C-alpha cells in the first residue's frame, strides 16, 4: 500500500505536515511520499491520494478541480474540493444559519458604514491579493475592488473584525469528524499596507501558537461541519474563527482542501491522522 501526499512545485518535499505524517505512517508499515499534483505523475500507482500542500492552484482552479475529479481515490473527496475552493461556500453556511462574517459579493462600490473592511478574491489562499482598508483609503480600496472585478474574479468585501488584532484567529482542526487540536493565528493584515501577498511567503505574519478551543468555538465548528454538503467522508477539516463584536465566534474560513493542520501544535495529532489515513486503505 502506497499513499501520495499531493503537494506543489514550490514544496516538492511537502510541508511540515507531510513530513510528520510520512514518519507516522511509516511506523504503521504504510509507505507514503510527496508528489507534485501537476507534475505528470502516474496516479494509478497509489492506493490513496491525500491532498496536502497544493498551494499554487488558485490561478488554475478549474484544472485543479478536474485533476482531483480524475483521481481514483482522493481525500478529501473531489466534490468537497470543488465546493470548498471557492469561498462562495460561505453563502451556503450563512444560509444554514451559521455565524459567518458578513460578506458583500461583487459590490458596485466599497461600504460607507464600515470603519475598516477587507477586500479579497473568492478564490485565494494565504491572504493572497487581500487588503485591509480604512478611512482615507477609499480610492485605493476602489482600485483594488475594480482590479479583481476586471480580472473576472469574484470579489468579497467583509468588515475588519477588530478582535483579530488582540485575539487572532482560532483554527480548530478535526480528524475524521472529531476535534483534534487548535492553533491561534496572529494578525495577518496590516492597516495601510495595501494589497498583500500570500502569508506563506511572509514568515512575519500569521504566526501560529497552540490554543485551546472554547465550548462556543467547538459548537460553531461542529455545526459548520454538519452543514457541509456530502461532508460525511472528511478526513481532515479546519474551521477558522474570529470573535465578533459581541464576542461570539464567527466563521472566517472553513478549510477542507489543503489546510495546514498545525500538527506541531497538537500532541499526538500526527499519529492520530496517520491512523485515520491508514484506516482508509
């Protein structure tokens, strides 16, 4: 039995998660190796493909989804990949009654009643092509919004939640539908910095530390996973939450495609995920 951990050409050896999982699987007698998703591999050689650090697909989302749909056995499942690689999935969660950060989709203009707001594309990872705007930056914000629309990209505008400056984002990681551990991500977007590149290219932003999920956070996360269409076969999931104005956890992202699982911040989590992967063979 051999497992492929799908990665990208930026990280041919895979992310830290891939290396941790490869070692944990080896202790179970299961062979695993990183494979570049668009590198022309013979995927029929593998008994299972687990998508991990495929972090270069955003400009080729259609090709990426088609690749996932052509694999004989992939986790998370290809239908989940299609749904989750476009942030319009947040509308489905909001329609299900979940507390999602309010979002304007492809608005004609910037909001006039939010003191600070974030503009980003619906297909992106790591805060790429994303910016935080505030008073006095209206023209730059309009130019950012226009650039996304002119490029044919769905634009999202969300209020900037001030709690992220102090509390950060809490990322709850799930294995086979069960809560595993949590990490806390520090502030990523800087006021006045303009449109920013991917956080994966900037080690000074989005630092992660271990965290403990609250009961309120666990409740929102579990409800979010229950609302995923066809989500019964999820191997991994990460639910990113930010405190809203009243302190209630709000969903900023539901990561089901290629999330960093922060295994270094969860004792025993690599072994837990390795056993879950081996059980799928």
